[in-house]
C-alpha cells in the first residue's frame, strides 16, 4: 500500500513539473494597437498561447509575423504554439498578428513574445 501511495505522489509531482514547463504572462490585445507578453518554457517542450476575445470582438486569422530564431512558432485558428530546438536554453522571441473585427470594424494587432527557454 505504501508503494502505491509513493507512486501516486511521484506521478502527481511529475504532473506539476510538466504543467510548469510552460507559462505565459496574461495579456490583452486590442485591434489597432500592439502589445507584448513573456513566456517561460522548458527546452524542447511545446507551449501554447490560446487566444480569446471579448464580447464585441472576434478574430478571423492568426499569422506568425516574426519567426523565432531558436525554435519554431506556429499559428492555428485557436492560438499560437512555440517550441524551442531540442537542448536550446536561453532567450528567444517571436511575434504574431491577429486579424479580426471589433465594434470599430476590422483591424489587426501584433503581439511580441519574449521567450525564456529553461
């Protein structure tokens, strides 16, 4: 029974470590203006930034506007995912542009992401 309890604690700890392998500082974007955020990610692990809009805004497209130098960033209909090159540790960055519509009409916003790979 003690082995089962130790195994459960180990697996729970592993899950916490895995969950902490990716974090992004919350940010808001407004069409017509640019913003930035910070990401911390474990080397070689993917880290996703899901996109959400407010009640009066919708987004219609996401594109990578400045690629990462030490990894890759990819856009999807629900957000952006970054993954460093295996074994890389240090600073990286990328930017993505969100297109959509708000109360003022169509617009774009660019988000600069400063990445720390650990």
